[in-house]
């Protein structure tokens, strides 16, 4: 039997046909994000079981001593069958972890799936720990991040050098003209040191990481088929998050946040332009792996190029996620995520 | 022309409906036996696949508790959090159903045989839950809240559900029975002992022991099926041969009219193919009936002997009904080959005269004798050296075929001797005529020989087995009452209550171990008169129980001894301590190894095992009173009290049901052999008129000719039976001493059952006489005109 088929049936956000991974699902009994959120930390670093989906999403641009660029991903997804939580196997909270390391030549990826309620996976807000099996992220300001797969592993430390950034309107991130939204904040100011274990051996790396925290119950509209998401760190210290949600009518819904080097965040709706420049044949699909990204309000007009165009996440819900280089009006590096490419 | 030819050919069957019936019935019967056995095998194989898919024992390594008990769920979580990709399984029995609880998110095989596409996983994981199983299993779980979903591919007797639900149903909250180890593990995970010292990895059972055991059983069934098919083909061969002989004049006429030989052959082949398909279809249908009648017994057999669950209901699987049809066609082809060959070589203007077959003589007989001798020599060699299942079955094959080939030659010699010794003319004629008839009957007689030998062999094996088994039960079930406590507290109360009321209390406690890589159950025995007096060893050092009691010795079962080569005086390692083998005992029906230690030593090695089961020694007449008292005073439930007589009866019932299949197949093969004799005699009857007519002309009455026919058939059956008896005993010996050892790991003593053989011989004679009765009666009623015709000009 194909385990993946099972997983596809299993995860509620994949159970519906419309939208990428069914993210356009109805909220049902689940709570729905409301404007003007009041975050409460450290509690909000933890899980929000009333909401259907949630993630703790770390991406990192790393570099070895010889200058080779690496990408690192650590993601913990929470997916609820019902808006509640309880101890034991009956807990309707399910967890899925994705971990990946991208080199210019190779892309290592692995996945874990677990049930809540028995201690195999979960998130504790204070002291912060998010885990699934042996994968851990511990600490928000200073932390440790580990994961392992059959052919790779990593163990890095994270050190936040700036404040949390609230995306959209103070952390209320609108995803469609119809008003679908999520709660969304980030920590884009991590400095990273640590070790990658790859088939060729252990590699000491340094670099930067970016944490995204997002939770919602129906973040996409039914007419949205997928998204292209950018997190870019420019050499001058400024950063930019931007995404483009593709709609069935061919139009896009875009949103961006400009993050000044001091951590001041400015949201932009419908100001971002992201245009594919070239596509690569990835896992039998045409996936754009070079982009022109423009935010005229901030004078941004850059080319975003995948370091490894084959950074395909061959997981239960497949998507593209990998490190990129940035050239043009601003130079830098970042991460690109693309979903919904059939 | 084609149409006219077909009409001419088919008119033969209209004029001889009995022949048509013989042909169709023989072929259908042969196909039925073959496809019935195939159906049973296919059903069992599908059940095993389902079981393997449920459990993954054959595919994946397993983690089990060192003490054989359950594992705390925390150990599972600790292993996952250390990077071990394992999946928990909880297993137990509820209302006679094996409940398997899985975690579909981590199980490498997912939900096993449950089709995930039809599954609402959210419902499976949460709420009242779902249970998957076959209809009869679900019917037994009707009182549960969970949604019950029929899943035909789930192993019989098994229900699959979520681990959380299963824990609750089985009263195993917070515990797992074992864990499946994923084949792919991440880098850098620590040693198992570092994370969970109380568990151990059990390697995937490549080609499991159970598989080998059941293979042997199915090999037995297949051999029976083939034997029956061979016997059936004898019948068909007879019928076809007869039809071709009788149609010689038609063939000559048709060809003289200008019909090309090629077209004639094609039409006859078409005719036979049509018949083969009709008979094959009938046979498959009949096979389905046979299989569905026998399957419950086969299921009981496998369940009782090997603990394998096989579905008691039959499904139509293309594999066996297609093979049934193919075999019918193939068999017809085989049976008709000789007839076609003769037809093709028949000169165009050869007379339409029918020829009876002549005495076995010359080169052909010499070759047949040589082949038989070689086969029997090979069998003899194998008997001395055979070691393993394949060699065992090769031994059976060479023995049976060699004997079947030798039979006509032996009978011919015997008849020749009798002929030489005969005084009267009539006796001389009788013997000579019998000899002359032998080639026509030899196939049928060979069928009878095989059927009888198989009967003798199998019934000797089964009866020897039963005798040994019941003796073994007496030895192993010495206690008068067996009690199982629900927990340690109840066990203590039970011991306290029963101690003053019984002669002895024998705890039954065991732990799992590996001895030289063989899974072994270690027992802790309270050594006393029960063991010393009742226990018989296959081999032992002097005073074995004293050695075991003092702590230096261990008793092991025959399986452990044979599979690992352990012998008396050898050292056995258990939990790091060394014990000397003091005795080897027979342990029939147990697929794994077993070792017995004295109770104090066992308690030292496996301190975590506390006995919950006890054998109580007391006077038989006090059993009922104690049963009642235990229920009343200690709160032991009725289901946890089993008296010795009950267990023995149950075990013997299982055993007897087991071999009902064998008995049924025995009767069927004998019936088929009888049918073969009938058909051969009918075939010969028509051909033999030219030989009988002179005897009639010289004064023998038709009645005495008929009596002679009858006597002849019975006498030939007697001769065949005389040959069949030693052959059957050789077969039994091969089954007990070679096949059994290879398949099961134990050797059974062979006992002889002369009364059974005598009865069987009478049956065989009865069958032969019955088969000969009608041809003899027909002969006695042959119109004199027919006999006169023999002397007419036409011949």
C-alpha cells in the first residue's frame, strides 16, 4: 500500500479538491482569525488547537567555510481533525514535519507524521519547544534546531538579533479579496551556526535563518490554486517578505512586508509584482525557478534565482522550497516556496 | 462433408450414452478433485498474505519486550524521540477475535490490507472509531460502538482498528504489544539498549517457520489433488480409448468415402475439446462444492495445528478455476494422445476390426521394468539419505510411480506362475485369459494400487500421530484443573485459597528467548512428582529432573534439539547463564523451541514474570467442588477455569477435525479408483468377445463366464492389495520419519493398525467387485447371437 495515499486521505487540508492542498476549506467549527489581533507571548509561540492548521517554519541560508551555499528547512505543521485537544490517542491534533537541506547539486528531504496526545509530537510555549520524533526546535530567542533523515541530518543553533515582525496588519495577514486571512508573525533575524551531516561528511556552516509562525482555519479562497512566497534578505540589512496567490481567473493577489534593518515593518497590498522568468522541469512539472520581483514603492527590482532548481519537496503534499540568490537593484539571498504547480 | 462427418462421429455418443457419461464424469471428477484442492490452497494462501500484510512480521523487524510482556507506551515515545522510526502495535483477543491496533501514521505498511482510498481516516483516528474485518468477525463484535466496516482482505479471525481504540478494548491502556521497525532509519540514532534496555529487536522472519509448516500441509493436499487427477485421467483414457476402438468401422467408412485424415482428426479433436470444456466446467463447479465443504475443516486444521487463521468461506479466484479448465483440457489431450496416434497410423483400408490388447511382452515390458527398478532404487537410496522436504516428497514420488510401473509386471509374473501350476484346462484358460487382459486393466489397477497405498500410508500416519498425541496430552496435561488469574492480586488469593485444598499447585510461567537464533519459550516448572512421574523423555541423562531441580540442567523440546543440533550434555545459554541439556522431550504441534528450568532459577532470570496461570493437582472427584469454590470465593470467572478432561477433549477434537480432510480425500480417491476399474472392464468387455466366444462355443455357459469375470476382478484386486500394503507402509514411514521431521521438526513413532488395513482391503475388494458386477452381469446376458457373430465371415 502506498503510504502517501493514506496521508493524502488523512490530512484535512488535503482532503478537499479545491485550492492547493485544500487550504480553501471551510472553517467549520474552527476559530477564524479576526482583524486587530492581540498577541500574547510566550503563549502564542505555542499551538492554537482551535484553528485548523498552524506551522512553525524555519528556513536558513547557510554557507560553508569554502563559500558553498546551503539551504536548510525545518517545518512543523499542525493539522486538526477537530478544534480541541486531549491526552491520549484520541487527540484530534495531527503533526507533520518536513526537513530538508539543499546544496547546489543535491536536495535532501524527509518527512515525519505523528499523532498528538501521546508526546510524540507537539509544541510547548514556555520554555519553547516544538518537536516531532527526534526533531526539535527549542527556544525562540536563542535556540537549537535539529532534524535527521536517512541520508542527512543537521544540528544548528539560532540566535535572534532583532525583534519579531508582524506580517500584514499587525499580524493579521489577508490572503484574498474575499477576506480569508491568517495570523502571521516572523522572526527573520536569526544568526545561525552549526553542522550539516551529509553523505560526504560533516560540514560546519554559518548564516541566517527566518522563522514564520502562521495559523488559520481557511487561509485560501476557493478560487486560489497555489502561491509563490519569497523571503529575501538584502546585503544592506533590509528584508522583504512577499507572496503571490494565484487565482483560477488568472489574476493574482499579492502582499508584501518591507522590513527595515531596525525591524520596522511596512505592509504593502497589491504592490508586489512577481513574474516568472524561466521554468525548470522539476519532478515532471514546469516550475518557475527564476523570477523578477518588484516592489516599486521601495525601489526593488531584482532577479531571484534558485540555487538548486531541483529543490522539490517530495513529501505527502509535494511543493518546491529552496534557497535563492538575489541580484539587481538589491543583492542578497533568501528562500522561495512555490505550491500548487501540477 | 464436415457436417456429415460430425453427425457420424456424434451419433456414436447418442448410441452409447453410458460412454459419454463415463467420459464426462471421469473428466469432471478429475477436474473437480484437482480444482477443489487448488481452491483450498488459493484461499489459504490469500489468508496468509492478508495475515502477513496485517502484521508485517515477514517484512519488518519487530521490537518486543525482553520478558515477552507488553511494552509501556512511554518506551515507544522515547524511541521515537530518540530517532527510532518504529510503529506501535497492540494485539489481543476479544470475544475470540484477534484485535490488532495500529497507528496508521507511523506503520510502514499503513493500514495493511485495508484499502486506504475507501477509508475515512479522520473517522478511523478519532471519535467512536472504525473496525475493519471480514463479515463473520464483525458479527462477533456487534456490541461495540465503533463503526464496523467489512474488509475482505483482512486476515480471517482478525479485526484491524486504531491503536487507541484497541488499547481500550483490550484493557491495555498505555501499553503496546510490540513495535514494527521501519526499514529506513535516520542517521545518528542511538543504540536501542541506550534508549530502552527492556526491549529487543526480533529480526524479520524471512520465510517464516509457519510458512514452512503450512507449505507442507498444502503440499500434502496438492499431492492428493494430483493423485486424484491422475486416477481420473485413467478413467478418461479408458473411455476415449473405447470410443476410438468402437468407431474404427465408422472411421474406415468415412475415409473410404474420401474424407481427408487431417480433417477427420481436426473434427475429432474439436469434439474432444468441446467435451473437455463441458466436463471441465462441471468439474470446476463440483470442485467448488468440494472445496467449500472441506474448507471449514482445512481452516480448523490449520488453526488447530499451526495457529494460522484461514477464512472458512470460499471466494471464486480466477487462479484456480482457470487452472481447473486448463487441467481438464490437458488431461483430455494426454488421455487421447495414444488414440490419435493409432488413428493417424491406421492404414486406409485396414479392416474395421477391433483388437483386444495382447499380453505384456517384449521390449516395452522390459523398458517399463527397468524404469520401475531405477525408480525404486532411487526411492531406496532416498530412504537412507533423505533430509528435507523436497527429498521427502521425491522419495514419495519415486516410490509411488515405481510401484505403479512395477505392478503390471509383478501381476504378470504371478499370473504366469499360477498358469504353470494350474492343473485343469479351465484353470489354465482362466489364468492365461487374465494375463491377456492385464494390459487393458493395468491402468485401473495402478490407480487402485495408488489409492490403497495412499490410504494405508495416510491412515497409518494419522493414527500413529493420534496415538502419540493423546499420550503426549496425558503427559503434558497432568494437572486436574487449570486456572488463570486476572491479575497478581487474584493470583495470590487463588494460591492462598487453593493450597490447603490441593496436593500441589504448579505455576505455569514462561518468557520468550532466543536459543541459537531459534525463538524459544522458556518455562519455569515447580518440579515435583507431577513432572518426575509423568514426564517421559525421548532421551535423557540419568535422573534428569534432579539435575534440573538443582539448577544446572535444562530440558528442551525435540524441535529445539533438532533445529539447533543441541544434544544431551550440550550447553544452553539463557540470560547469560549456561545450563546443561539434561533431557529432550517430544512436543508435538509446537512450532517453536521450548526449554524448561526449575522455578527458582527461572524467577532469578526473569524476575519480571509473575505466574497468572496455575495447574492444580487434586483428586478427580473434588474438581467440580473446587471449581465452584474458586468462582465463589476467589472470583475466578468460569472462562478461566478449565478442567483437564475438557482440554484433552478439545485438543483431540481439533486433531480429529484436522484429519477429516484426509479421510474425505481418501474415500474420494478410492471411489475414483473403483470407477476406473468399472470403466476399464466395460471397455474390455466389448473387445473381449472374440476371446470369450470360443470358450462359450466349447461349452462354458454365459453365466459361468460372468462369474469368472467377477472372480477375476476380485482376484486382481486382492493381488493389488497385497502389493499395496507394503507400499502403503513404506509411504507411512516416509511421511513419519522423513517428511514430518523436515516439515515439523519432530519424528513420530510408527504404529501398525492391522484391523484398519483389513477393513481397507475389504473396501477395496468391495469396490472392485462392485465395479465388476455390472460388466459380468452384462456378459452373462450377452445374446448368443452376438457371440455367434464373432465366428461370422466379417471377422
